[in-house]
C-alpha cells in the first residue's frame, strides 16, 4: 500500500491543477519543492481519490448513545 499523501501536498496539487498546469508540470513543481510523486498519484489526487477522501472527512455523524431503560431491557 503506498504512503498517504499529506493534505498540504493534496492542496498544492489541486491548486496547480486549477491553474491549468499539466501532470508533468505538477510533477516537476513538486519535485523541485522536495516531494516526489508519480503521475498516477497526481491523477488520483485531482480526480476520484482526493475528492472522496475530503468527503469522508466532512461526513462524520455522531449518534446519541442509547439509554438503557427498563422498557428497552
């Protein structure tokens, strides 16, 4: 399993993508900053994987604990 990408780098990659940089240009920019990533990793961050990861973090729901009463027991 590959290592998870730091949220900072996900944001950086998404920002470069919004500026219309190509995958190879994004890869060169990240490498110049000291972060090595594959084009497939960039693709995953920009498309499905990064979006689903951010949605999972936002959808935390907390349910109240059930109260034990004589009626339920």
